C-alpha cells in the first residue's frame, strides 16, 4: 500500500495536473512553507453554474519538495469542477486525514488520489508541505467569494 501511494505521489510530481497560471481568475495568492522552503502562487476561478458557485479552475506555479508539488496536482484533480461547498468539504476530509497523525487512512471512494497522502500524516514535518496548496486554495477562494459579494 505504501509503495502504491508513493508511486501516486511521484506520478503527480512528475506529471503535474493543471500546472501554470491561467486567465480568467478572481483571486491570486502566494503562500510559503518556511519550514521546507515550498512556495506556491495560486489563482482561483469561480463560476456560477446552475446558480451554484463552482470551482471552474485552479491554476498554480510552485516550487519545493515533491510532497508539496504533488499535493498541488492532486488538489487540482480533486477540486476542479466541484461546487465551492463540495470542494470545501473535500478540503476538510483531506485536512482531517493529514492531521490525524496516521490514525485516519482516508476514504478512496470520496478522496481519490488524495488518500495517497495518508502516510505523510505520520511525519509532522511534512504535513505542512502537503497542506500548503490546499490552504492557499482556501485563502484564494475566500478572497474570490468576498469580492463577488461586493460587486
Ligand atoms: Zn516541503
């Protein structure tokens, strides 16, 4: 299992999904994980679909360790196309698993490739690496939806 998970993480690291900064976007953030030196620039594009705010795109550029870079790719795959509410729920599941110190294996049915990071939860130093892109996205989403309310 651990080997399979490492393979998934390496695969996303080598072939990152959705990488690159794109237009249009409503908010852009820059987040840093000083412990490891990981950095990410991330843009979020939210669109109303059937009256529901939907994550239409997440585009990003990053540098740092394989965990942080792979996590950004997995996050892109996991969240794009979901409603903002579903995407926040996915973030909640990922955060819960990664902060469980290895107690929570994660549910592959609802989490997809994100369960590959379950093993990372056992290494407190790497938890911030895995969370970096997800927290950057949460921040960007909050800014994007805040802006929409003032329009
Ligand atoms: Zn890192």
